[in-house]
C-alpha cells in the first residue's frame, strides 16, 4: 500500500512537472493592436527590404559631392634596349592629379538630396502600408473570433435543442419529424463552425508572417469589436465644425500626393540638369610630375628630367543652340514631364477631397445603420427568448423556434460585420488623409 502511494505521488509530480514546463516553454502572448503594429515595424521582411533601399539613398546623398573629388594616380616604368643591354636603359616615376568642374555639380548634389527625401517618403509609405495591413488584419481576426464564438453558441444551442426534442419524442410530446429537423439543424452547424475555425487559423498564420513571428508562436489578440463601436468619435460626417476644422487644418498630407510633389521637385531639378548639360561650361585642371632617368653609351647617364606638366582647359557646349539636337530634345522632354506631374498633382488633390467626403459620408451612414442593427439585435434576442419559452410550453412549434433562432444569429452576425466594416472604413479614411492611424478612434490609448 505504501509503495503504491509513493508511486502515485511520483507519477503525479512527474505529470505536473511536464505540464508546468510545457506551459513555460509555450506561453500565450497577449497582443494588443499597438503591440502588433510595433512588432511588424521591427520584424516585417518587406519593410526590412525597404530599409535597405533607403540606406542606399542615404549613402548616395552623403557622397553626392564626389564629382569634385580629384583624380589621383601614381606609376612608374623601366625599359632597356636589346642592343647594349647593360648600357641602355630609361626609368621614370609619375604622379598626377586632376579635377573637373561643371555646372552640373549643383544639380547632381540637389538630385541626390531629393532622391534621399523621396526614399525617406517611400520608406514611410511602406511603414504606413504595413501598419494599415496589420490593423486591418487585426480587426478581421477579431471579427472571425467573434464569428467562431457565435457559431459555437449556435452549435451548443442546436445540440441542446436536439437533445430536448429527443426527450420530448420519447414521451410522445412531439413528432419524429421535429426530432429529425433539429438533428439536421444541429449537424448543419458543425461544418459552419469548422469552416470558421479554418478561415481564422489561416488568417492568423498570415498575420504572424506579417508580424515576423514564428508560426508556432502562441498569441492571443486583446480587444473586441464592441470596443470599436464604443470608441467612435461623434460627428464623423463632417457637419460638426471641430471635425471639419481638423480635416482642413491638419498638417498631414496624403502620402501619394506627397510622393507626386516630391517627384515634381525631382523633375524640375532634372530640367535644370539638362540645361546645364546643354549650355554649361566644363573646366578641367591637371598637374603631373614625371622625373625620368636615361642612360646611353654615347651620352652616359643623365639626372632626372621632369616630364610633368600643368594643364587647364574649358569646354563650352553649343549643341543646345540647335532645336533638333539631342540635348535640346532632352530639355523639351523634361518640360513635358513637369507638366504631366503638375496635372497628376491637381487630379490627385481632387481625388483626395472626393474620397475623403465620400468616406466620411459612408462612415456616417454605417454608424446610423449600426444603431439600427443594435436595436434589431436586442429585438431578435427578446423574440427568441419569448419563442423559446413558448416552445417549452407547447404553444409554439419547432419551425417558429428555428426561425427566431436564425433571426437572432443573423442579427448578431450583421452587427459584428458592420463594426468590422466601420473599422476598415476608418482606416481607409485615415490613410487617405495621411493622419496617424487611430486618430478617429478613442480606444487607441487604452490598447
């Protein structure tokens, strides 16, 4: 008896140790939306690739003055004739330095600076795109989790109803067809729950990849769609003066519009560079030092003779004076590019205004619909409860109960779907305005 007790105690301790170590090795990580964004900005692969391109633009900017760096070289030589091999030779060493200055120096340096700024803007755009995708995926997972929970409740309800009908049938209170109908309804909900779980698991795996996490990482999302519903700022329609002032007075700018304006700066600098190339002079200067030693049978050996020289030159191109020349055509092409970008900017400004107003009106409409859906959900829930009570008393049949249950399921799912739609619409609005994500939601700080 004592040995059995000792064996049982050891076995229990071993199992407990395994469970504890398993939990310690594979802990659940609670992730808020801010945690997810921060993790993605640190680990996302595509963002790291954008960082490499941005670093390359930074190096180019730092070395943009290298066209004025002097060219320096050193060398030497030694030769002998085949005849009188021992008495004929020449030797020399050489050092030279040269520099070329052109009017393109200014445009080259400015172009490198503009390219760096464009690279910085591109990198910030990539970060913003990652953040928007993370937030959108986060909200989608919250919705899918709510859907799974709802499907689990529906499955449990239909299971209980099926078991209840089996008991009623055994007492002769209902017909067999009611039992079979409840069984079909119960079994119909099983694949719905399975499909919801599969969709959630697939998107969760993609979410981990976006965050740069290992697939075996155990994460739990913190938050729910009800928080989004309760955190909407009022008067998003723009009718409130404070919201209108915020939209119109914000220093933020649509990132696509900012990129077009930066491209316009680059295009104007390219036009300047084309003009410098067509009309600007180029000045070159060089100096070399080349002492040479020569020995011949007749003259004997001589001391070093300096064969180096100083040179200065200036070159003024005249190609640009001819309208058919390549350089003149490059100038015309640069002007056309500027006009095209100016038109794109004007069109983008109009698009941003139209999309902003449309998004605000859409959010206002969805918010109003959300209130209607909330009332419908409460009504459907009360109707189902009353129908369920009546069914228990025998004053309602199974078809009526099933109809009330389906109405409640649809009302709950529609409410969650609408909350998700509002969240994604707000993301698109914030992205279009170029304002920080979460500005139009009050629950960001709490997360």
